[in-house]
C-alpha cells in the first residue's frame, strides 16, 4: 500500500498488528510513523509505550519476545524495528545453503501473526534500499524474507512534480509566498528531497518574518545547496572558456557548503538537456519547455531558460565532450580521493581548457 492509503486507513480503523515499511524516502515515512504513534498510543501509553529496536544490535527473536510480553505500564504499545534488512541471511555456507542464523528465525514472524498480542503494533522498517534501480533486487530479498507480513507500505522517492507540489503546499501552510523561480530553484537544487524541502521551508519561514515573500536571492543567502545562480554562472563561465572565473565560482560553492555530487548532477542535467535541444533544433525556452517535459519530470520555465542559455554558449561537440568529462568526474567523486574540490578543479580544467 502507499503512505496515503495507510494514513487514510488509520483514520477509519485500528492499525494492523505488524507492518513492513520498504523504501528509502524519509518524509512520508515520518508522517506515517507519527500517525501510527498517534493511533496506537493513547494517553499515558505515549510515555512508556514506544520501544525501539535495531536489528544490527538485537536479534529478531528478541523483538518477537518483547512483542509477546505483557507491559505493566503500557497496555498499548508500538514497537519500531529499524534496520529490518539486517535480519536477512548474510551469505551461503559450503553446502550452498543460506547461513542458519537468520533463516532459523524467519518463521517467528509467521507464528507471531497467528496470535498477535492485543494492543501491540510492530513495524519492521527497511529504509536502506530504494524501490527502483540497483536496489530493487536487494529489496526483493527483504520482501521475500518478510513475506508473512500482509501489510507492506512502500515509500518511493518523490518525483520532481510531487516535490514541487509539496513545496508549494508547505510554503502556503507556513504563510510564505515563494516566487515561481524560487520554488523551482528550491526543488531543483535539493534534488526533490522532500525532507530537506520541508526543513528549508521552515527555515525560510523564520527568515522571512513579516515580509513573507521569498525569491531566489533569499535562497542563496539561507538555503545550503540553493546555489542555482552560482552553478549557472559556472556553466556560463565554462562555456566561455573563462577558467579563472570558473575557479572563483567553484570557491564560492565550496564556501557555501555545496554538496559537490549534487552540483555535478545539476551540471550534467543542464548539459544533457542542452545537447537534446541542440540535436532537435529547439531555438527558444518555450520550445525547450514543451519538447523536453515528460510526465512526472517537467521542465519548468526557469530551467528551460537555463538550458537555452547553455545551448547557446556550448557547441554540440563541446556538450558531448563535457558529458564525458562529467561522467569521469562523477566516478572520481565516488572513488577514494583527496577531496571533492580536486575532482571539480580537474573537471574545470578539462571543460575550460
């Protein structure tokens, strides 16, 4: 089920005895945890009724034993079990069989579900792996291990469109007026990370005070990673072969505390879209916005203008070479290295050389 379905379900009925949470998205997970706590724990139970386990530190059997135990001070309880992935078998023995430490404990959940303790809600939280991509096979193993649990809640990453809608909703609830370009910049530079968007909007609420109107300049001054204008200036400097200016802008990003893999992702996105615009003959921001927008991944007006400007300062050959250099830099950021800055400086030398 989706987080929305769980929240709706909790408004109508009591929670299920056991849940499995899967997926790495934290914002909706926090909302669901809060809703479960509010439903499962009432009155004095809220003080003594929450128990937290980590399966890196405790065996699955200890969790089930605790769920079966009667609590003197809290008849209604919520048991939150993090690192649910840690219960899975770690490998195979010489005979090819899975190591017995975890497989032996696997039926414990099925037996517990036959007679779950009244008033007790257990949540197994597997937040390490994403629902899609390279983690999908690993998450399938988690699902298989916990197959006895019928109530599975999935937490996919926010799409750009969903993140933008959330940012607008949170800003309105905070009494803020986010200018259109500021809203798009906030979502873009935070990688559509809903938890970070919520945190930064709360900071913007405190920052804006009675003024209540927030623009891109405010983001640059307050939000850590909201350096779209600096990143775009860096792209422009690279396109114009202004090496020293590019180094100055990199220094600004470092001082702002910019997360370099995210900056590199932004740069790669601009170059890819600019190359697509070149190859399809798109000559205006309006054409770029219409042609390159996809369901769930729209190209907003401000981004279309950035793509148009990037396509103007780079030739097609330069864009292709630039993407190859960006790929190498991305690999460098993931390797053992002296610093992210050295990797980015090398990229500037390659792009503006």
